[in-house]
């Protein structure tokens, strides 16, 4: 069967770009990995799979292999790792079009030479591809100032499962004609089509950046809440107001206390003014440290590499994305601390006091990690929030709902999937409700 599949694929892609697949603890693998180098090859591969009942897993460099998926192995993995490069860069218009397999770091390095950047800060930028970031609607701690992937995309080129190539959106920022089809694909985890090109809006690199860390040795949630409220009600405009739990604060800054990390990016005079305002608002008994630009960059670089999906010494790792009302971040982080003691799990946790997104990297024995997730999800849901599991080994994913309960609009998602991919070719059972 595998030999037959290999023979058939040679008609679409040269043999040297077809490799043996691998299956490990994360699942979402395949018997073969195919590396197309053109959009036509991608379309040909999908058309073949659609007409011959084959299942295809789409990936860039595999940084999200533990995110969703109830299938351990598909017929083939379509890797966009060789489909990379800048298609067009309109420097004056602050836009660029790139191939989906280009890593985020490659794009930022290229743009830095033009004094520009993509206003995103995803995890693992060295390996994460722009296509994967968009497909998962990724964002980082600076989402408060930058927005999410969805906020930075102008247009997409997408190959449907039947091989049809479409374009959504446009190549200019002020494009308001028709429906915003981009939102259909952004965050859909590659279940509706393969993103081949992304057009993004850019912004100039800030003239100055400082990072302010305010730590609370006493750890009283009421004092942290009051401080956060005062910051949010003020005129200052940080790109992040991230609360770190003690374990993460110690790892990143050498301070084992709840710590608020605020990033300021602007003209040097504006940054200095805002830092001084924070100094005046600093609560009595708290500790404040200011990082200059180089040290701030190192801090956020270390931050972007948090979390690993590797199993070690009989333990597993899970990465959770949690959404709550912004100041309920305090409840989430304190609940994480309680669960650490109950189940003997190690947890690095942080949450944005500006918009309420939290991330928890949890490590421990499989049963303890799953029990912790169940309890944390129940606690968060009581407050009207949600918990999504961004990374978990394949065996444990069979025992828990990665996406939580199906939403009330699930029938709409089913209808869209059935219309675009009736044969469930792409990333089968990868998305909400096993779509």
C-alpha cells in the first residue's frame, strides 16, 4: 500500500521531496512526508488525495503537532517547509506578501533591514512558520498592543481540498469590498484549505523599548488587582501587561514572586515618560526593575521559547490557552498554584491583565496533568471562560476534550467543513468537535 502511494505521488512531486514519515508521542504524523515547492504541486497533491480517499495532515515545521487531532497517523503529511520566501514587499505601503512556509524569524530578520516588523510575537519564532501562525491564530504577550494574527492579515491565497486555488482579502490595508473571507481560514487549524500565501500589514520598528517588572513579595491578589486597575485606567499605553506566576518570574527574571511585566514601545521620550508614571503608581512594598532595550529583547526572546511538548522521565507536558475577563487572570494564576500542590505538577503560568488571555505550561504524571486540567477548566467555566489545550501527547488527547464542549454555533462549523471539504481530506478530526 505504501509503495503504491509513493508511486502515485511521484506524478505530483519529484521523488527526492518525498520522505518516510514518522509517528511519535504527539501523533499527527503520516506514512510519508511530501515537500512541495510550488502552489501547483500543492494543488495537485490535494486533488489526488481528494479523489482517492487519502487523509492529509498539513504542517510547516511541526511546532503545533500536539495541538488538536484525534488521529495518530494520516496517509501523508504535506509539509510547507520548502515553500518559503518573500513574494512582494511594498515598503512604502507597509505591506508584504510571503509564502506560508517561511519562518517568523526569517521574516523579521528580512524586515529589520527596512526598519519594519510584523506586529506579532508568537512562540518559537525560529521554527514557527507564518502559515502555521495564521492557521492557529497565534499571538503572544504583546497582543494588547499588537493584536492577534487575525488583526494583521490583509489577504490570503488558499488551496481548497479539491485543488482549487482562491484568494481572500487583498494586498492593501484599506480593502473593504465584500465579506472578510480571511476570518474563515484564520484559526481553522488547516481544516478548510492549505494557506499558501499571506499578505500582512507591517509597522515601523519602535525607536525605543523598555520593560518594567513590578514584583509583589507578599503576593496579595487585592494589591495586584488595584495596581492593574490603576494602570489600565491611566493614559499610558503598554504593549503588554502580563502577570507571571512565581515559578515563571523566577525563571525569566530571578524573582520568585508574582510579577507584572509591562512593555513600552515608542519614541524614547514617550517611553521614559510612561516608565516614570509606572514608578509613581508602584504600590508600597512592591519591587520595580527596569530593563533597557537589549535586556528587554532578551527577556521576550526567552519568553517566546517557554514550554515544550516533550515527555521526560515518565512525565508529560501540556500547554493550555485560557480566556477569561481580564482581571480574572488573577483567579486563574492562583488556581494554578493551588493545583500544583494538589497534584504535584509543575506549572509556568502567565496572563494578560489587559485582555484576559492566559497560558499555562504544565508538567507532571499523565493522570495528575489531566486531573489538573479538568479542575482548572471547571473553575474557569464558572467564570464564563474557556480552556483550550494547545499541546498534549496523543494518548492523553484521547481522554479529554482539547477544545472543550462544542459551542452553540457548532452546526455552522460542521456545515462549512462539509461544504468545503466533504471528504474530510484536510487535518481530519483536528478542530472543534472532531471536525
